[in-house]
């Protein structure tokens, strides 16, 4: 017998546990139902819905502030909640199977202690991103592919409570006066939330998950993101204190690649990381992590990335890592790179190495300093040594498509030279996945001389032979692209 029939009195003789007539055949007195917000999931779709709501209310009433007792560990609190919840379910005297009881207990525990219907996806290591478009539409990304799930929030208020729980953990707030926020989960996963009136169809939530065990260079090689020779080159460039800019679009894996590049930094160097929301997971001991702060409810107290970059210069850093350059802090970062802070790393949103240079120029102008374009380009050409372009391809894979050296200035143009490029001509396999990988252009970059002065040797075989017809490239420099 289905749960809905058991709840509605579908037992033998039409008499059930819930809704049955009183003894003696007298009709049960009519009691008006409580006024509840209209759920996004109907009782027919989820027969346990009303039981969940009653169980949650009873659990909050019984436990109260003990749910937030910091003296209890996570495991203790989970066990405590499950014990109380079991007693509440027993008190309901509703015939539930073992599977239904387990599901009810898990769902209510997730709502009370976790992140509701999102919790199973956050626990699933195959899910890389969770996207919530209102209470009734939850999408996830697996292996680069988006799929819609059957999970739902009960109401928009339910979704709103989960969002507020996430942002409050990192001291942020979200309301009508501040309707969008960037935050993070305890494991470092990045969260973006936006609520009405900016989000017309209800609250929207996006969670970009981080692996519990951060990806290492071997993982990226196995994924095809880079090849072993390219990884060897990246290792030498980071140890040789070249200034490297990771460029790519949204969701291409810039932060993951930046984290892997940071792992090449020697243990005896002092690292200062600067981010909007802390995402980098460095394994070195000598790391200082700085995080920007939004304005308070009065519009005061904001600490921007640019302020942190300037402050970092007074902290005696060997390396400065800016999680993402997106505004006027580009000028301060370039000045740091040009004034003795070699080996700095950062990311930027751009679709190609040439676009990354143009983006840097634009962001320097956002600093409010009236500089001629040539002066800005000279700063960029002098500061940045290497641009690593990462792209999300049509098959969902994330690949490094260009490793480009910044040569300098020729006239009014910053000249670039590709060292590695992705081989698109290799085609696709039967599964629709690109067969290509990064191929050396056959040109030995100029920065190898700088690395050799630091005692870092790169085997000539790393740069290989040119692929195809690379006659437009010379050892003197790249054509102005």
C-alpha cells in the first residue's frame, strides 16, 4: 500500500490511522487546517511533505538553542538530532516503512543542520556545480554536462532560509537592501546568491564546488588539461619567479589551475593571497590569506581588493597571488610586479591572450588614474611574463589552449609569442571528446635565459618541433595578433 493511501486511511475496511472516524461511527469534528505557505512540491509529489513540516516544527520546539550549541561536535549534534527526531516520528504514530523512515529522518536532518535538498549534491563528489533557479528548479553539473534534478525546495522561504544560513556563516548578509552576495561554504566552495527584487523569479543560488582533496598537477594531466612537458614548463616558470596571468572564461577552471601553479612555489617563501571569497587551497606553511569585505548596512566599512593589494606590499611578501583581477587593483598589481615582487600570479576573465592584454589595459583605466595608453601597455609588457589561456571546450572538458610569452613593445603594440597551442586538428573521438592536446610551437621562449640565470634548466625536448606550418612565427617574436 502506498504511503499516501496509508496517510489518508486506506487500510482494511476504509479505516486508517489518519482521518478515520471516531469510535462508535460518530464523524470526527472538523478542525480548520493551519495556514501554511503554498509549497513548491505538492503532497501528491511528496507524501512525506506534511510530516516533514510537522517534524521540523516539533524539533525546533524541543531543542531550541541547543541546535547551535558550539560545545557539541558535528557528529554529536547529528546523533542528538536523529535521536530526538526518532522520538518525534514515533509520536506521530504514522505507519512508515524502514526506507520511508530513513528518508524522512535524512531530509529533516539536512533541513535543520545542512543545506536541505542541496545536501545530497554537495556530498556527491561527481557534482562540480549546483544551480538553483527558484524553489522548483535545481540543476547540477557532472563531467561538464548540465542536468535538471528532481529535487525541490518546499517553498521560496525554505530556499531563502538555506541561503541566509550559508551567507551568515562567513559574516555576510542578504536582504532587500543588499540583494546579492558572494560567500563560501566551510569546504571553500564558492557561493553566489541573488534574491528579489533583482531576481525576478525568486531567489537564485549558484554553488561551485571544490574537491575535498584539491586537484594536483597529476590530476590535470590525467584530465587532459595539460601535458607532462607543459607541466614541467609551468613548474620551471613558477620556481623561476616569472609573473604569470591565467586567462579564461567563466567556469573554465582558472582558480583550479592557479591553485596547481601555486603548488610549485617553494616552501621557504612567504605567500600572501588576496581574494574576494577565499578559494585557494595552498599546502605551503607560510601563507597569509586576505579576503575583501563588502560595505555594511550603512554603506561603510568596505575593504576592496585594491586596498588589500596595497597593504600586502607592506607585509614582506615573496609572492603575491590575487585570486581574480577585475578592477582598479590591476594597476597596483602591475606596479608590484614591476617593483621587485616577481613571481606574482593572478587570473583574469578573457577569451584569448590578446584579449587578456586588452582587459588589463581597461582595468588599469578603471583605477581612475589618467595615464596614456602607451604608458599602460609598457607597464603590462614589462610586468607580465607569461599568459596561460584555459578554455572550456564543447565536450565539457577544460584544456589549456595557449601558453603565450609576452615579448615587449613594438611601436604601440604589445607583442606576444605562443609557446604551446592546443591542437584542434586532431578531431574528436567516438564519445565526442577532443583528441587534441597542447603542442609546442618549436620556438624557445626568451624567458629561458632568465630561468638559466636562476639555475633552472628546461630540456630542449620540452619545446619540441613546430606543428603544421608555423612560418609566421620567428625566434625574434610573434606577429602582432
